[in-house]
């Protein structure tokens, strides 16, 4: 049975989550500006926030690796190639510092 305290904790988490969305949207826009138009940009969190960028061609992946260094709003860490969800894609992954 949920208590008022549980509801308040949920409401607090919900409000914090709503504050994060605009920040991620802004970051996504900054990243998209330096990526090919068809690049797939996604975020994941495993205790640290990461961005995954999937491109169709290996040349585009190389370009994205270098272009991430020019995004002024954040200094990415550990920019590297990763395993893409498809053999037809090439993934660049980077950690986003807190």
C-alpha cells in the first residue's frame, strides 16, 4: 500500500526528471549539429551518462569522433568506437561528465 511519503518521493523524482529533459534535448541538438543528418543519437545511463551515435558509414563515424571535440556545451570523455546494434551501423560512444 502506497503511503503519502512514497507519493512525495515519486513526485520529487518526477519533477527532477522533468528538469533533465530540456537539458538532454539541448545537448542532443548540439550533438546533432555536428553529425550527419541521418545519425541516430541516444543516451544511456549506467551510473554515468553516455551518448551513443550510430552512423551508416565508417567515414561518418570518424568525422563524428572529431566533431564531438568541437561541441562547446560539454567536454566529452572517453570518445571511442563501440558495438552498434546492427552490422550496418557504426557507433561512437562518449561519456558525458556530470
